[in-house]
C-alpha cells in the first residue's frame, strides 16, 4: 500500500511520465516527416463599390482555395536520422521513468523495513528496561537489607544499566 501510494503521488515520477509523453509526441512528429505533407487554406471576401446607396451588381464575392502537397526525398538520410534520434530520446525517457520508479520503490521499501527493524529494536529495548528496572529493585532491596549481601557498587551498576536502557529507548524513538 505504501509503494502504491508513493507511485501515485510522487511528483518526480509524474514529471518523468510527462517527459515520456513529450518524447512520444516528438517521435510521432518526426515519423510524420516520412509522409507527404498537405497544406491548404481557404479565403472568402466580399467587395463593394464605393457607391452609396449600393447599386445592384456593385458587390462581388471572391473565393480563394489554395493547396500545396510536398514531400522531401530522404537522399542523405536526414529524415531517417531525425526519426532515429526521436526514437532514441523516447527510449531514454522511458528508461529514465523506469529508473525513477525503481528508485522510488526501493526507497519506500527500504524505509519501511528500517522502520520495522527500529520498531522491533524499540520493543526489545523496552523489555530490557523492564528487566533491568526489576534487577535494580532487587539489588536495592538486598542492599537496604543491611546484611551486606550486595555492595553499593552493585546498586550503582544496576542504576547505570537502567539509565543505559532508557538512553537506548530515547535514541530509538528519535530514529
């Protein structure tokens, strides 16, 4: 789901797809150079003599239609090379889009697995804090008993271990 969302909403991937569409259009334009070109125009105008009021027959309608058919012989291969260049640009754009997509997918997947690993490490660190806190409590009870079962050094070491576990939790939460 995360990867699908990233693919749908990533602006870099959308720009790469737009570049592919642009290259596809450019390739189509270059491919059209292989075929004859037909250009045409039409024009209509009405002319009236300068008489006021107009006299009958003083108006004239004029219609013009122009057409041009052209074709470039590709003797030296210019059109063929332009077509090959456009196709190469299209393929490069497509591969660029695939590279952006692959990078995005790998980044999302890597981040997800890192997050899952950090979640597991945080779970272990919390469990460690619980066990070290219990050990500190037992050590403190043995020290307070007054029979010399444990020394003050043992209590200090247990406190250090609890502080270390708390520090590890803070670090993992920050990550």
